[in-house]
């Protein structure tokens, strides 16, 4: 081999090494963001499985689709068993297993009750709203949390946050599309959403109740601070949701206990569990590697995934009013986050970090 060929090979190898180094330098500081983006994809897959289970009218002729309470009963009972196994395995580092410190138990129960309203509000809204609309309403949670923190924790409330709250709810009106403003529309069978104004209104109201429940959970967790281990919060949440869901299935006259009737439904339930685990694992890694501010913004990728699933599965592009509502709610939330002092944002995120990592098991 000539010296010329040898020098050319060394030059090519040097360029490749340089490109790999630049790629590594770029990927390293953004690894957390990548993990968060991927984790929210698995979360969206979990949510879309829920919607399909709730709206699949072809799974068995003459039978109703599986109801939200039944899905929650299965999902949360499995989660509770998992938390028990985790707590007893690590009982040397977790105090007062499995019920937590006596002085915190009433708050843990309240956290579970409010958590039920939070998750049920989303699951119910999926029956009548498109995936993107249902997910979009949950983005009101940070805004409502700010208001509740001002009321319950006496935290500072800025003018931007007040205006942002009012503007955000204008975006919700565009999603509800009340008939006295927008007229009456009809949707074809199998649509991703209901065009019945009453159904949409009920779904939106319960979704807003869910937003209030989720916001209350943040306030309760911050009130408890480090006095109760994060896994106890998830344990009470899953236990309370399981109990309430079971009582609902047993006591509501119109509801009967349903089990999957075909391979499709079994696979959807399995997907709930698998995607829930992968989402939780990647979310935890992403939060550990990323700053709170940038990490929070990645939650909005859920909206992109929701629109993707709406189009891919139901061939449903969001209507103009939904796009406007999306722009208003997301834009307002971004402005509020941008205007919040960096130190305050980091403090809030650090307090919620440990529980948030386990919240969506």
C-alpha cells in the first residue's frame, strides 16, 4: 500500500471519527429529550388502546363495549399488586409498609380519591371526544394547579397566570362546540368523536373534573412532601381506584362485569400493561437526564401522537375549531411556563418528580 493510499484512509477515518464525535456530543445532552419523546409515544399507545376498547361496537354483537370502570379495575388492580411486591421487597428503605405513616394516611386516601377523578375523567371523555380533544383538555392541569396552589398553599399568582387561565378555558369552549353557538352537526357511524352536543358537554365536564382531580393530586403530594414515600402515593392511588371501580361495576344497575371476548381485546389489554411499563421506564430515565423546563415541554408531543392516531385509525382530522382550541390552550400554557421564574419552576418540578415518575404505572 502506497503512502498516498494510507494517508487517504487515515483522512477518511479521521472524518468519520469527527462526525461520530459531533453526533455523540449532540445526542448526549439531548438524550433525556429523546427518551421523553419515545416514552410519550408509548403513553399515547396506552391511551388509544383504552379508546378502542371503549368504542369498539363490533367486538360482540348485542354487547356493549367495555366501560371505563372495568378497564380501570383491571389496570389498577394489577398496579396495586405490583406496588405491594415492590414495597415488601424494599421494606427496609420504605417506612410503615404497606399503609404508610399514620399521620399521612388520610392525605394518601384523599390523594387516591382525587386521583380516581383524574383518571376517570380522561377515560370517560375518550368515549365521546376525539383522542386529540381528550388529551388537549388534560393540558389545562398545570393552569388549574397554579390556581389551586394559590388558594391552598398561598403561592404567588401572577397576572400572566390569571389571564392564561381565562384564555385556556376559551379554548375548551371551542372543543365542546355548544350548539347555541356552532349549530348542530352529525357524525357518521364509527366516528372518532360524537357530534351530539349533550354527549360532548358531559364528556367535557367530566374531563374538566378530571383536570381538577389531577391538579388536586399535585397539591396533596406537595403538601405531604417527603413524609410519605412516592410508592405509597401510587399504592393508595391504585387501591382506591380499584375499590371505587369495583363498587361501580357491582352497584350500578346498567353495568355488568365484562371480560375480553376475542383476541383483539386480549391484545389491547396486554398492550395497556406493556406500554404502561415501557412508558414508565423511559419516562423515569428521561426525567433523570433532562432539566425540568425542557422536559415539561416534551409532554406536548402527546398532542402530535393523538392527532396521528386520530388520522391513522379513525381517518379523522381535527376540525378547525379543535385546531384553534389546541393553539389557544397549548400556546397559553407555553407562555405561562415561559413567564414563570426558573427557580420556582425547578422547585415545583423537583417536589413532584419522584411521584410523577410512578404516577402513570
